[in-house]
C-alpha cells in the first residue's frame, strides 16, 4: 500500500537511465507491485510513456506537490519478480553499465509474443506401405527421401527443425513428399521437451556410491535446516558430479522448490540433457543461445506459471523467474563463458550467489578444475569445499606422459607429432580404439618463443607474455610496454625463434599423410559454423565412424567417449603464453579436462602432452593431475602481482572510431586518477596503462584499456562511479565509449 513509486522509464529508452518518482493514485495502491509496467506522463508537455516500477515507498524524495501521478497499469502487465529487479540493481552497482542494461539482462523481452507454434512432419502412411516406399526410394537412389522416411518410421512425428537440421533434408524434399501424400506438416503448440514426446522416464535409478551419498547428505542436512551456503564440489573428471546434482535437485523439488542448472553451452550435450529428462520429465526445460527472445520468453512464462521445476541452460538461465528457488547449480564453474562480455559484464557465479542470497537458496559449484577464484573463497571458508578424488567404479585416471619438443627438434624431428605420439597412435589404430588430438588454441596466441630452448618473451613489468602485433613489434597488453621482435633467441642464440603457428587444418593434413588408412574428423570454428555441424561431428565420433578427432578446446568439454584411449595434446604452450595473467590457470584447466577424456570406458587411458616447457609447473602438475599443487603455486604468483583473486582488478575500456581520440581520452583519465593518487587520495590503488586492449581494433573501433588494482572490490566500484560522473559531465568524452570490466577474463 505504498504511496510513491520509483519508476524506470521504459528500458528501450537508453538515455533515461535513472528512476523517477511518481505518486500512486488511491485506486492503484492495493495492487501495484514492483516489476509492473505502468503508463506515466513524462516531461513538460503532455507526453506519455511507459516504465517499470522498481521500488515502492512511503517516503517521498522530492517535493510532493511536484510529483506526477501514475496513470494506469499497462494491460497484461505481469510483475517481474521484485527479486530480479533488485538483482538487476545489484548487477548495475557491481559491474557498471546502466540500469537499462541490467534490466534487459534479467528480463528477456518486455512484451508478450504471439503464441509460439512448432512445426512437425508427420507420416501419413501405414508402416507397411511406408516400408515399401522406402525400399523404392532406396532403389531409385533418392537418398534424402529415403533418409526422411526411415527416420519417420523410427519416430513419428518429427520436429521440423530436426528434419532440416540433424537429418539435413531440404524443405523442397519435404514439400515433394507432402505432395506425394506420404507425409504432412502440421503446427502444434510449443511442445515440452526439445526431444519431442518420445522421452521416457528412467526405469531404474542410478544407485549413488558412498562418496556421492555422503556429499548429497552433507549439503542436504544444511539445506533442510535452511542454512544456505555456497558449496564448491571439486570432483575429478568422471567422479559422478552430475548424479549428485540430479539427486539434490530431486530432493529440492520434492520440497516444492525449484532448481536452476547452469552448464556452459558447449557442454550442453544431448547426453547430459537426457539424464535430466529421464528423471524430471516434462518439468524440466532447457535454454540455449540459438533460441529466439520469444522462445526464451515462453520458457520463462512456463517457469513463472509453475509448469517447471528445473531450468537448464547457459548464463542467462540464471534469470529464470522461479518464485520459490531452492538451488542453483553451476557445472564446470571455471568456464570463462560464465562471464558476460556485454554490458553488464557480470559473472554468473557471483550473480548466482547474490540471487541465492535474496531467494534463500543454496548454490553448488562443480568442477574438476575449480577456478582459482572459487578455490580461494573455499579456502577462506566463504564457500564450503567438498572433494571427490576418485572416478566412478574406481576407474583409474589416465596416465600422462610429457614429451619435450626441444628434444624432438634436436633429434631432427620437426613434425608437430612427436615420435612417441606417432608410435602410440599407430598402436591404438591397430587395436581399433579411438584417439583425440587437441590443439590448444585460444583466440590470437601471438606469443613468440624459441623452439631451441623454449624461451618466451615476457613483459618486464607485468609477468605476462608479450604478443606479436601486425606492426611486427612485441607488445604487453596490460601496460603497453613494447619492444622489437628479436632475430635470435636472447637466451640461447638459436635462430628458431618466432610465432608458433599450427592450425587444425594443417594438423589434419599431417595426420592424414602419416596415417592414410585412418578415418579423421576435424572440429573447429570452420567445421562447426552451421547450426548442426557441432552435433554431427560429435555423434559421428561417438558412433565410432572415425578413429581420430582433431580439434580445439571445443572437444575437451565434458564429452564421454568410452572408446577413446589416447589423448594427444599437441602444443600445450599455445595457451600458456597468451598475454594475460590467467594463462596458466586456463592451460591447467584445458590440459586436465583434455586428459579427462581418456579412459572413460572399460579401457584405461593414456595422455601425451607435447611441450617446449616440460619443467613449467603448470605442465608438470597438469600431467600429475595435481590440482592442489597447482593452486598453491599459482596463487603465490598472483599474490606477488596482486592479481585476482588476491586482490581485485578493474579494466576501463576506452573505445573510439578515432585512434587518437581513444588514446588521448585514456591518457587523460589515467592521469586524472594518478594525480588524485599523488595527493594521497586513493590509498592502495595501482594504475596500469593505458595500453592497447588485447583485441586492439574491432570493426574499426580502437580500444584502449587502463587497469586498476585494489585489494577491496568496493573501492574499485567507487572509483568507477567517480570516473563515470566525470566522463558524463565532460563533453570531450562524448565521442568515446567507456566500459568497465571487473576482474576481466579476457585480456
Ligand atoms: P562428472 O560429472 O563428475 O564428470 P558423471 O556424473 O558424468 O561425472 O559420471 C561419469 C559416469 O559415471 C557417467 O557415465 C555416469 O552415468 C556414471 N555414474 C555416475 N554415478 C554413478 C554410480 N553411482 N554408479 C554407476 N555409474 C555412475
Ligand atoms: Zn632459445
Ligand atoms: Zn606490461
């Protein structure tokens, strides 16, 4: 029954990023709720607009006489949970950006879309007749028609998307067969599971092993006493974490509460989803980035109207409007995709913890290689640590072997495949087992190293690798330090110094030449560009239609290929010397995850890690799969440089179409802060840069970056606020775009 409402003007108006207070007329006082869309007069004239109620209050902030009244509630306006709006406010405060951006992130779209219909292809013939037609198509070599008919004999009806997608049949073939009255195309209301209706609930429940039970019980005992924590479940690859999540969710749902499960998109595979559908049937739904805003909205509507208990999806699933949220699970919590690269640049982990706090829910973070951040929090007692050190059924972790590529060079082998790896590959091919070759390629590596001694050029100030730029110079992405590319190695004098280049395509050629009889699949950005490429390659490999799968980090995430007994990491160093302070952490994660692909079935696995830096702690400890050892070493390095999580870092990106404008603005802002520092105003702050951003030019926009480091996150937020005010009140910044990025993940 509040008398005043704080309203944010319709979020499509980017410029009006603050709340305005309105009087709530008597007849609306009883029903108005936070999150409702309302009609309001705006500005001096008679203009009307719409806005969202962000807060209700009895305390006027302005002269009551001057406040205008809300005119009406927009018809059909459904209150978005006030909690989500509060969460948007928290995101805005903690990550920068505007309230508009934050609201747009937590609310998928504003208006109701038309009811979504799904198209199906339905068989119109009896089975016998269909089989006869199939035989005829096969005789006439009408491959697409035969394929569709065969699929319809298996499953009827088929979602249209599956026909044109997975089955790769053109709409003209469907049309032709429709004209032949073999099939029909019909529309139905959006069906529940993305797999059609064929889904069967599990017949027999997996019996949890003792470790899994202990973990479930520990979390559960706290949960039912309403002691909600953030748990970090550190379980080696194949230790049965997913089964733990499913059991926990089952219990949460039985208490009448809901669950959100975040999974990185790339690991959102059929295999995983099946496990959830088998347990929760129609009460689970999935989001993915290929969905339109309308489709996502539909799923959110279902969540709101109590049709669902479980939502699975990437980052954005976090904002599912469940009213009685009980648990949020974040699988593969170390994944960088949990950090948004658009405004607001939020981290799903931190935001999940905040949402759980507001909702009275628990959070479970799971990973075989927890982020340094999470482990650090766990060590400090902020999260509760749970460990699963063994694989299910005591399957051994794979044996790892490190191959020193410098030695290979000395022996005269200049191939990307070491002698040892070739030998093992030949052996596995003979035994009809499968092989995965992983090339560790992240973005633009660009580092320069010596193939004779392994030496890598590093920034003398920042302890990160230098990156080779198009102008031929070596550059530090943090402080801007530059130096020329050396002609010979400064360490050993070798002339084999230069950028390391090896793409998946090149490797495919080499492998095919060496093993002409092997069936090879390649998975990278080129081969997965279309919607279904990714699934096709994975399922083909799973069906053992190929012997060797070559790929980038795409192939290492969470897949279960029981027949893979050899994993080769071709150049572990490629991500180790990316010019950013996370490089070792990412490499350790990638290597451990890659190794985790081997030996998941009956047969034991083996891993070969090829490197120029066999003595690097990251490589050594990854080969031993010693997470704790890695954590201790790496955290000591971070401490030394005040890098997160041992302190906080805020990147300020300054972008402009004009390079000079970007640079001058960045310099001006850095100078401003440094001057304040000199006056003793900002104790504990360090300022690094400006420098070119890791990707210095995107679509003709030049990007500069300044880094701020402080022990206290809150202090950085304050500095951001001051800088934002300064920028907004000075016209010279009108042509630059400024963005903040807290504890950045890239560059
Ligand atoms: P993680 O998520 O830790 O990598 P998963 O949950 O995927 O591990 O489990 C690995 C494999 O072990 C899966 O094939 C899963 O079905 C199986 N599994 C998990 N728990 C059990 C159990 N209690 N008994 C038998 N098999 C199990
Ligand atoms: Zn050298
Ligand atoms: Zn530097």
